[in-house]
């Protein structure tokens, strides 16, 4: 039976051989047992091979039978001993034939399996493993069998259009170790096996499958067309050549298997195997580490083996270095995915990963990517869902911060640290803030970002900055959350004082970061503080135009802290406001901040705008009308401080623009109703602001109202009466709009507003009721009628008077058509000054209504 015809023996042949050797059974019982056992195993294997059993189960069952058969072979006596058992030349020949037939049966079983499925080449790898555990005299013969199977496979794959042999990497690892065996005959067979194996692997490449000639003959294995065995001498005892050839030939997945198998051999109790595996592994990664996949798994395995005190520590750390050179991102991500604080083993792996200067920029980029995460937050899309641990919370930034304490001082990283100084500086500033938010103590290992920040300063020639901060007890206070924003300012200030040489690139990075937008709003706060302080120290006001654009955008940032910081900084620029080219855009952004839901932002916007307007050239007051209109909604703000400031600033705007009164007349009348009503505000600052502003506004309108606003002469009703009489004379066409504005305050929860609005609407109706349509009067009557049931007695009494006024107006209207026909005529000629109607005493002299203590919403809504 030959390799060319790998068929099972027929029953007749088996019977013939059994009869022929039966007379020697008492002499070679072990051989006959092996022979019969192999025949039996062969029949079972062939039966399974022809069945429809699941391929995996089929392979597992066949592998077990092959292993049993292998055990039968290795316990056979040697051929010399078998010959000694014979008594004649015929016996000698028969026993020799029996011996060789046993080996041929085993060989034929393998050929049969491989001929059907190349996946079963894995059996050869298992055979080499079994062989390494046994020092049998048959090792060379087993290698011959393996080579015959591989040579048969070579001839077979030449005819294939595609080849799938996923076990070649593992098999190559076993053969490569045998190429350094002490027995030259095994070395010879192993080298030949490697040659066959690599040719099979070449057939998996696209060039071989499509029969395309390769141009690089040095990287391919050339077999003669005949079956003459080809044995490249370069495989004999030359680990470097083996590594080169294997790396060039195997596909990435197979090369990864090769590397993985050698890595596992480092733990072998056989020192020679471990040493040979280490040499081949290092050569392979030095030449072809870029082809290795599953890097994170390899790194994790090395970590666990080092934790178990594996004696090949130097080799494993060298593997980390080599993998980092070609796959820095994968290695670093895996090294950051262990618990914090890092143990000595992990720190040694960090040092190994950082030993090559060429890859330092890539390592730092990866760490910066990890540091974009926030410690303790749920996993996000930072790594696109590909994490190596099952922990859903992200603690990798803490590990990355600690790792920087190892990487940054390395001599190989000096150039890279200088290159990435701005990114590292700001990222660590962010991380210090995040660590403070975790509310962990130094004992809880939350201060790695702070430690890394200090290391960065010292590695960047800024030792004096660190010394100054230390003397100021800065680092101890930085961990306190309330002091952190001041800490950001203090670091920027100290860096500026020492004219740190990295200023230009830091400023460029801050600008880039600002334009792109940080990931989180709290990051923006840190950027704003840092950037502002740097600009304060290195530029005179105003700032460069590109930074003013940023500041304008930040005025209405979603984070109120950012808005207030920027508004405060812009307020400081008021002395040079006239030098700012595009000041209008800043003013408009500040006006938009009036709409903020955060009262402190609104107050800061009011203050900033006023400081700018105080210095602004009046010739640039083109936005005067828009500014004035923006104050009006704030006059009814729920916050008394905002109300009083908006009212007072409105008056100051009118005063400043007294030369352009015609621009603001409409705005003054737009804000007249709240200015009148809030004269009765129970907050003294608001009432005083109203008096102040009304004096300015009425003076600009040429009204004689000021004397009634003096404290000694003040009477709310007389102020209203005077204003309404002036309206009749000069601005009667605004009366209906003022009535509409007042209507919104009648539903106020504040008693003083209800009383004041009832009085004002009454006088306005008396002044211009003839201008109202019947349907409008009916609406007014309906609203006033509801106030007749108000729980406040004074409000009811005032409402009764106002109700009568509207009732009389309604009775005078004969028809809506007649009214409409005479409205235009009457509004030019109907002038009748009013007299006091209510005899009202201010609420300030009375007991407040219980409704005043209720929660108050904006009163200008129905």
C-alpha cells in the first residue's frame, strides 16, 4: 500500500496476513496486538469519515482514535529487537514486513483523512505534541510519516483553486522547534516538513490560487516538478531564517497562531524548548509583528503569565515592546484595562511599551484618546463599543493618568512630550476636575491626573512652575472641588509669569479646541478660564479678532458658568470697546443672554452691557432701539434685582441717547406700563429705579411729571393722572396699546400690581376710551368684572370705579359703525384733561394682602 493509493486493506488481505503471521503469535504478540488494533481503529475511522456526523464531533472522535493508535505504535519494540525474535530468515522477513505494515496502516489512515479534509492536518500538530512527550526511538519514523502526509498534501493542493488549512500556524510552530532538535535526523525531517508546510501556505495566497507568477522569488519556495524531496538548508538550526520565511508566507491569522503557540511554549518545563521558542518568537515579531492580530489577547496572556512569576520575563517584555511598535493602539488600550492602581507587573509592561522612541507619538495619542473619557461614567462610544473587559464603568482614564507618570519621564519620550505638551496639559487639567468629581481621597488613588500633571511640568523644563505651585500649597488645595476653577486660573497665571516657551503651540491648541468644541460643558469652563488668563498676560486689549469671535459665541453657552466668565471678561474690555471692529456682534450676543434661564447670567449680561455702553462712542449707538426693547421684558422679571437693574439701565440708555430721542420714543412708550406699575413695587430698589427712569423718560418726552416723582410729593395716582393727561395731548394714538399692555397685569398674584393696573387702565380708558371698539370694551368689562370678586377689599373698590368707567364708555357708543367713522376725527380734536378718580393711598402704607406671599410667576401673561 502506497501513499499514492491510500485505501483500506480488503478483508481477504487481512485474513491472509493473519494466517501468515499466526505461527509467530507467541513471539510477537505486541506487534500483532498493534496490528489488529490499528486495523480495527482504521475501520472505525473510515466509517466515521463516511458518515454525516457533525464535522467537529467527527474530528474529535477521530482524533481520540488516532491518539490511541499512536500509543500502540510507540510501545512497539524496535525493529532490531523484532528481528532477534525470529528463528529463521523467513521469520525475520515476515516480522519485518509486519512491523512496516503496522506503520503503513497508520500512515494510510492519516492520508485518507487529509485527502478528504485539509482541516485534519491539525492531527499532525497533535502528533508532534504527543511525540514531544515521548522519547521513543520512533520519533524519526513518525517525522517521516508526517512528511509523507505533507508531501501528499502539497501534490493535492496544486490541483486546488482554493486552499483552506487553518491549522498551519500551529503546525509550523511545532516544526520550527524541531528544526533545532539535538538529533540531526529529526532536524532534517522537520526542515523538510517546514518546506512542505510553507508551500501549502503559499497556496492560500491570491497569487498562487490564481496561478499568477510572483516577482519576488526570494520570498517564495520553489519545488521541483518531480517528487524529489527539496530540503532548504536555511531551515536547519537557523531560527532567524525560519522566522523570516514563516512571517513572509503565513496569512495574518495563521501567523498569529504561530506566535501564540510559541508564546505558550515559554512556560514549558523543558528549558531548551522554552529557549528555542523565545528566540523564534522574538525573531518573528522583529520581522513581522505588523501581521499579528489578536494583539490584546496576547498582551493579556503575557500579563497573567508574568503575574504567575514566569521565568521568561525578559522575553515577554520584549514581545510587548515589539507589538507596541506595530500595534500601539491595541497594546495601550489593553494595558489600560486593568484595575487601578497598577501593580509592579503592569508598570514593567508600561516601561516595555515605552522603550522605543519611534512609537512614542502613537502611544501618547492613544493615551490622549483614552483620557477623553470621564472616570466612572458608563461606557460610551470612545472605543466604539469594543472593550476588553466586562466592566461597564470606564476607569481606563485613571489607569491612563497613572501610566503617564511612567511614560513621560522616559528618555525615549522627551521629543514626543514636547510635541504633545498642549494636549497633555489640557487633558490632564480636565482629568483633575473629573477626579475631583469622583469625590475620592488620595488614599483612593484618584490623584493620578494631578501627579501626571506635575510630572509633565517637570519633564517639560517647567520645574520652577511646579516649585512655585508647591510653595503656594497649590497641589494640596487643587483636590478640593470648590477651589478647582481658581486652580485652573492659578496654573495659567503661573505659567504666564514664567513665560513658558510652549505658549504659542498651547494657544493654537486652545483655539482649535474652542472651535471644535470640547466634549463636555465643564471642559469648556476650563478652556475659557485658561485661555482668558493666557490672553490677559500675553495680549493687550482688545484680543485678536478670532478670539473675540469665540468669546461672542460663548456668551450664550449652555453652561451658565461659561457665560458668566465670558461676560465678565468682556466687561473688562470696556475701556477699549471703541477699538473693537465688530462690537455690534458682541452687543447682540449680550442682548441674547437677557433671555437666559439663569438669573445670574442675566444680571451679569446687564452689568456687562452697561459697562460697554458707558464707554461706547454715542455715534455707534445704531442698536439703541434694539437695546431699549431688550430691557422691556426684564422690567417684569420675577427676580427683583433683574427688574431694578433693567429699569435703571433703561433710563441710563435714554439719558445717553438724549441727542437721538426720536430713535427711542417708541421704545419709551413700549416700556411705560411696567415703569408706572412698578412704582408700587414692594422692593424699594425697584420703586427707586422706576422713579429714576421715569424722570429721565418723561423729561425726554417733554412731560411735566418729574415733580410728582419726588419722594416728598410722590403719589401714585397723581403720577398716573399726569402721564395720562400728557398722553392725551401728545401721544393719544398709543393709548389703546397701553391699555392692552396693562391688561396683562390684572391677573398678577401681587396685590400692588393688581391695584396699580386697575388704576392705570381706568385712567387710560378715561383718556382714550372713545378710541376703543365695542368688542374691545366688552373684553375689558369682562376682565374687570372678575376683579369685583377679588379677595382684596381695596382691589375690589378700585375695580368698581374702573368698571363704571368702561360701562359709561360702552353706553356712549351708539353703534360700532358710528364709532369707527368718527374715531379719526375725534382723536385730533377731543382733548379733555382728567381729574382724580380713585383717591388712592399707596399699598406701602397698608397691610400687605396674603396673596403677596404666594409664588409669583411672570405677571405679563393671561
